[in-house]
C-alpha cells in the first residue's frame, strides 16, 4: 500500500512526472540504440570478413588469418 501511495504522489508531483518522462525517453532511446547497433554489427562483420579474404588473396602467402 505504501508503494502505491508513493507512486501516486510521485506522479502527482510535477518533478515526478518529469522524472518518469525522462526515464521513459531514456528507455526508448536505449532500445533504439541497441537495435541500431545490432543491425550495423552484421554489416561490419561482413566488411571485415571480405577485407580479410581480399588481403589473404592479394598476399598469396596467407598473411591474413584463415577461417
């Protein structure tokens, strides 16, 4: 019961509303950043793999690590 009344008073307080809004904004931005970096990581891995294979072929002696 105390938790509910504390939450209610926090939401009624203007500062509490601002804090809740900022927390929700931060959560949404964090989620968007995780999704964006997840999408980019696959592209970066593909570029690194292709570059490594190109170096390997260009060197002819396998100076780049083989996978």
